[in-house]
C-alpha cells in the first residue's frame, strides 16, 4: 500500500513537471503540456481563433498599386499633404498605397471605407504621419456614442485620425430549435437551406426579463448591468463561427460554443456579410503635436486608429506618439455589427512631448470586438486605461506585450473569455485598475484569463471577476474554487509560456 501511495505521489509530481519544449517546467491542471488536460467545456476557454482570418493565415504582403507621391504628396514636413492622401485612397482598390519615407502633414481624417486597401509606409522610423489638429477641430463635437457625459462633444472613447468604419449587412437565416451547451460544436436549426461548409454565420441571443442570459454570462455569480441591457437592447450574444458540415437541419461549426443556447433566449442565426475587410495599416508612425493631456474626459481627439465593424484586417509595425487614445474598437450602432478577426502586431504607444504620470485615456480599447489579437505590443507611457475590454467582447487575446505599469481595464458591460498571456506589466501595482459606468454591471463577466503575467511589484488582490483564471503568477496563493482559479506557478517555470500559441498549435495538429 505504501508503495502504491508513493507511486501515486510520484506520478502526480511528474504530471506537474512535464518537460517543456526547452526543458522541464510546471504545467497547469487546466491545460497540461500540450492540451491533454483540456476540454471544450473547461473553465479555460479556447482562444485559438484570435486574429486575422481567425488565426488560420499570416498577414499578407499586398502588392503596391499606387504611391501618395503620384498624387502630389511631398512628405517634407511643410506642405499640407492631405489632398494627395485623400485622392490616393479614393483612387485605389485591392492594393497597397505606398507612403515613402518622409514626414507628412495631414489636416483631415483619413477614412477607409472600401475593402482591400492597405496604407504602407517605409518603416515606423522613416514614414511619419503628423496630425496637428484633434478631431474636435477636424470633425467637430463628437456624436453621442463617442462623447462623454461630463464633457459634451469630447472624443473620449471613439474616433481616430485613421478611421475604418463598415457594417455587417447580414440577414436572418433561421432559428435555433434545440438547446445546446457551452463547449458543443453543433446547432439544430429550423432550416439549413442555403447553408454550406466554409460559410461564416452569427449566433444571436437576447436577454429575457428575468436576466437569465445576463446571469449565465456571469457564470450565475452576478447579473447584467441595467445600463448595458439598455445600450445593447438586450442582445448580449452576437457570436460568429464557420460551418464545417451540414446534415439535414443540423450544422457543425469549427469552434466550441462560448455560452449555452436556450430557447428562452430566442437564439437565431444570421449571415455574416461584412462590407469592410482586408484593410491594412503598416510600417509608419502617427504623431501628434505638443499638447499636454488635460485629464480624464477632456480628450479633444488626438486619437490614433479607429475600427468599427471591420473584419479580417491588420495593423502591423505602427507607432503612435502623444495620443489621447491609441487604438479603439467600438460599435457605433447596433445595426452596424462588431469587428472580428483583426490582428494588431508590433504596436508601439509612447510620448515625445507628454511627460505626466498619465498621458492619455485609453491605450488599446477593445469595446465589443471578437477574436482579435494584439501581439508584440509596447506601451511606453501610461494611460488612464492601458488595455481595455468591455461591451461583451470575447475571444480576444493580448499576447507578448510589455508596459511601464499596465492596467488590465475591465470596463463593465460583460467582457468575457478574453486572454492576457506572456505579458510584462512593468511595476504592476495598478494591474486591476478599471473604470466603466456605474450601471454597467460588474467589471467582467466569466472566465477572463491571465497566463504568465509578470510584474515587479506585488499586484493588489485579485479582482472579483466570476470564474477568473490566473495561471503563472505568484502574487497570490493557489486557489481552486468555482469563483476564482489561481495556480501560483512562477512565470519562468510555466509550460507552455504562452497559452494562445499553445492552443493554436494544438488546433493545427
């Protein structure tokens, strides 16, 4: 009996110290070394579909079709090059617009409203887009969706000097006529006529008066905020997946459901037909003038990049300096739809002129998008909110990033199943600092996940997010409850070090 007990202990220790790709290390009970302990119904979500083309393809190198110099741009830090840029964008389809090395003065917003257009500089240190005016001067007061309750007309959480706004023209296809559970990968429809493998569909579900869907998103540990329910008109789920097969009225999809499907939530299937995709912004810097940050909700609109209902697009090797807001994802209207499958790679947010402790509002704000990937980012300053998730965004990944003193802002409105992995948070004493409206509900819905997050100072107590997962941090002792799951593994010992990359590798196998 003693021998059997000893063997059991040794086996347990071996399972927790399986050799990793570069040697030995500790593994999580929720994953293992290569996903052998994981299942689609696990409290550890599947993040492998984040990014361009849902993680299936690399960002392309699109052929150049035109140069801004063809339309008269000088790039001499003197002449106003706005008209040349606007003409180049209006005249180019399905190709890249080259922006040669130089410093270009731009006094109007650059709007991308047609698919397949790429703005390509000669490098972040070579091509500079200088915007001397904020949005309040170029566009005027902000609309209601982008303004602030305390400073009307300010551009506090929307808009950008590069503005990409589309809409999803999807139509209703069918009802879902049978319940399904989180982790399932099939749906039974009222009709599958016209559906085929490879098609992307959207699952919509609505919160009934008893808030049962809102509570479900919060793992039955809390309810949805009344402000969120009003703003979203009760539509708490608008989630996309691709069909892999059709058999009668039953469709199989390429990923596990993130939430249950129940008849009382009026589940229905819509087509996914975005009119703005395959956009690229790459290899340049955006710079703003010497204008000090005046504080929270005072933002005039020195905002960098704005995405609304943009699909399968990218930002690659872009720097933004002295911004009120760096990159925004935002839904301007419930009928426009949300952004999906966007990769932001190699983004740098910093300052040249601003020297305060806090130099802007939002660094990278994911307000509503799904399955987006932010990778290899650097925030070399501090914002009120450095990395933001809200508005029922899900499946998004922040990976391989670092900052001076990052906060993971869970901004209410039920963000759920988002991942922060292999991140150096810098000091880390404001890790859980979050904002959001008082009627927006709890900071987060279920299963937010931190995996291998490092900080030089002990972070404050773990946030009370429902079914929060923290693996690869030692600031708190191991705790394995339904409410909070913490595995206090030293980051340097955690195998694999990056959960997103491990899940992508597993899915591709």
